[in-house]
C-alpha cells in the first residue's frame, strides 16, 4: 500500500482527547515537582527571610523627625548630637538625641531624650516617640563627650558652681552614664569636678 503526500496516517492524527490527556499529565508532573525539595530548602528560605525582615524592620529613629517636650519660645530647637543602639535588648535600635534651644550666644541647657519608632501599626508612617528623658533642660546642664556604646549612654554634664559664673563658661564637669535596668533607665554619676579645684 502506498500513501500520497496529503494522506494522514491513523496514528498521526491529533484528537482533542489526546491533547487534554497530555496537558493533564504535564500539570501533574509540575505540581509534584513543586512539593519535592531538598530537606533544608524550607528552613534556609525561612531563616533568610526572617533575617531580612528583621534588618528591614529596624531602622533607627530619626532624631530630626521627633517632637521634644522643650519650649524654646520664638527660637528653634537644635538637635546638637545623636547616636543609636539597642538600649533595652529587644533587638530594635533606639536613638538618643541631645537637643537645646538655638542661640547665638552663651550655652543654653541641653535635654537628652531616648526615641523609639512610631506606635504599633504606624511603622513607616508616624514620627519617632520620646520614651524617656535622661536629662531635662530644667536641670541647667549642657552635654559634652556624648556617646552610645554597648547599650550604655555616656556623657559629661557641664554646669556651674555658682550663679556668679558666666553662663558661657561652665566650670563643673560631671561624668554620667545611663543604662536600662529593671525596666527603666538608671543614671550613675562620678563625683563632680570643678575647673577651680586645686587652684
């Protein structure tokens, strides 16, 4: 028997049923392959995702975006120093900001405040919140040598030995540090030294 070029062999004819069966078989193979993974694939993906989420979810609060409990009247409030670190051990960084009212002369008293991120549900939308006051301007101290290291806030507090000392030139230096203990910031100070001691 001879076949001409235009004839179809019976086994080469495509039927709809044949294509449906092929598609169903292919879909089953793809679905099965998605469930077969190396034993550690899920754990690695989960660990990597969790690490990435922690890194992405924990930016340090911006000290310039916060509102501080300081009344400067007509003058602006200056953020003169800041540093960040995990102060309470919860895995998220806090920011400590040193602020004071702007002036062209003298040394106005400083405030030192601890900032955390926005309230729950406001991540990425709300402003940083002041959660602790380490030094209030009412204490009439300015700040020098400020740093945050290993969960400890350290600074030298500058003050005045008497009302007769010019406000431009503090003559008392008090090394101080604050650390999170028992659910609050605890301050410790070394004895104050006066620039006039030993004279």
